[in-house]
C-alpha cells in the first residue's frame, strides 16, 4: 500500500511540474512574440492579392537575380549574406513566401502555380528590372519550374542549388523514398511553437560566426511567424512534386546545376551504409538528370559542401550568379 501511495504522489508531482513548465513556456512564448513584433523588417512590402509580402532588394539595373528559398522557415534570410556580398551593378531580390517571416499568409492555396504567380506580381510591384535569373535551393529549385512555365519570356537564366528532384521515386527504393519524404512531425512542432520550445530547438539554424550573426539573432525570435506556413507547405509537398514533374523543359534558357558533393553529408541522417550509398548514388543521378531541363546547361559539383551550399560554400553560389549575369548580358 505504501508503494502505491508513493507512486501516486510521485506521479502527481510530475504532473504538477509538467503543468508549471507548460504555463511558464506559454507565458515565455507570449512575451517573446510581443518583443518580436517590435523588430523592424529589413526590407520592403508590396500588396499582392490583398495581402502584404516582404522582400529585400539590393543593387540597381538589370538583370534581377531572384532567390527562391528551400522548404525552410528562414525565408529570405537564407540568402541575406549572399545578397550583401554580390555586386550592386545589377539587382538581387529575395523574399518571404506567403506566411513566412514578415509576409502575411493571404488566402491563396500553397500550390506551385500560385507561389509563382505571387512572386511574379511581387517582382512587378517592387519594380525589379527584367529579365530575371532564378536561383532556387532544394524545394525552391523545384518551384522555379512553375515560374519558368508561366513566364518564360521573363526568365533569362536558372541556377539550381542542390535542387529537389520532383520524381525522386524513379531513382529511390521504396524504403529510401519513404525515409526521405517522411517530413517533419507537424503536430509536435505546432505544440512546441505554442509553448516556447520551438524557438529553443531552432536557436542556431545558421552556422555560428559573424557572417550569420544577424540571421541567428532573428530566427528564434521570428520562428513563430513561419511555423504554420512552413508546415502547410509540407502538407502540399506531394501534390507540388507531382505537378512539378510534368514540367520537364526550360527550352534553351541557360541552366546551371550546383550539386553538393560531400560524401559524408548523410552520415547523421542515414546510419545504414547500404542505404547511405543508395542515397548518394540516387542524388547524383537526379542532379545529372536536371541538366536535361535545358539545351544549354552545365553542372558544378562542390566536393566540400552538404545540402545547404548557400551556407557551406556561399562563394560558389556568388561566382555562379556572376557568371550567369555575365552570360545574360553578353
């Protein structure tokens, strides 16, 4: 009987501790959000179909290099350091997709076509000079297909940065396909976002160091703004991939495919050597197949970089952008 009594007391104490932690976390999150609302956006806003979208524009004159972010709550911040380093003799443009960071969510569905339409309207409202050079990382690389299909006359070049391949089932076993497409635990992350844990979990999304000090200071503070829209994009990922796979040609629009080449980049994600080798081989085949999107394409392999080439080797991205701008201008 004494054991039962003590067990009940311990369980009650644990229950009370959890309740106190949840209340504390909820209060912490409310206070943190109130402070975050006072942070001044680093870019400008334009009205796109009855909601405001945030963008950062640098430089003057054409062409405009347009950065499209991966499946990532950081929005335009993923390109911030690269934009600051690129020449100001042409325009660079990054933005937050609807619901991400400082962009309002709006009412449009999260489809590839609608995302492309919103970006095109935003570029025109922002006065970004044509033609456009699209630079898309991962999921953002896949989204460039919709923009090229809808506005080919406005696109002068495309740079894919370790881009997702929409029909990845062609190159992956069922086991590996399921593993790489399992997604984030949406319910848990929404819970963590409500009670203050998410901002602690994503405290250092960017590498440590002076170059990313600004991004690392903003991301924990602003994560709550991006969380729901990012998970919503995940919910639509399957249909976006299916639609993107149908868009199989950019015609003769110049295309550069930048590919991560670090053989250890999956070590923390995939433990079984056989599966890891499968993924490395499949990714290599997918990246090479991306070259078939254009009759004028070339691949740039970065041996020392993981998937986030824009963080691991930003100079490679910058050099490739400058090369494409020169190609477009000549």
